[in-house]
């Protein structure tokens, strides 16, 4: 049996070049060029990647999620990025679910530009995320999304009730 073509794992220093190559992200949906170092997040163990196996035996980073864990266990998702012009929905959703499974936070939050329709739609499709409100942060409004185990359980129950019976 062949191994899976993708791995979800914590990022290492060797992934830095692949991470910087991803231009379109949650906080930079336009893909404007910028310099960014992921060294601190890698050192803290707060950066997950979807790594694709390549022919030479190495791995290429296709998507990532950076977060910060507070002392009280709550998680703030700081950045999500994915290769390509639009976010890869399956990679992003897998990373978010893996982070929530791994960290088991009582609450997870993130902020998305109100005008980033693709990112807002993607989060609305992830079980347990709720749009809590908006804030103004120059030069635009941002949507505040939150996730709790209770809201995820509600979404799971709702999906079971609406599923067609066999």
C-alpha cells in the first residue's frame, strides 16, 4: 500500500522557504509581497503544515496554520495560508480541525477581513465556528469568529438530524 501523499505535521526550520513562498493568506488575501519570518512560531511549536511529498524524496509545503496558545488554554489563530490563487478548502479545513483536535482548547478565535468573502465562507463551513461580531482595525472592518466544543457538538447534532434516513 502506498503512503499518503500529504503529511500534517509541526513545521521545522527547513520549511521556512516553503512557508514564505505562500503569498495569499488569511491576513494577506491580495497576495501583496512582504517579508515574514516564522522562526518564533516554529520554535514555540505553534505552526502546522500540510506537506506534500515530492519526487526527490523531500517535502513541499502546500498550506499552513499559525496560532498562539494562551496559558489558560485558549487558542488564537493568527494566520492561515495556502498555495494558489484561492485557499485550498480541503487543506485549510484539515489544518483547522487538526489544530482543534491537537490543542483541545476551550475557545478558539480568529479575525478575518470582512471583505474576504472566500475566507469567511470557508470558516462558516467548519463545524463549530460562529461569527461573533465585528471590529474596526485600520483601514477596514474585521469579522471575529469563535469556536467552542459546545458549538461544534451543536453543529454535529444539527447535521445528524438533517441527514436523510436510510
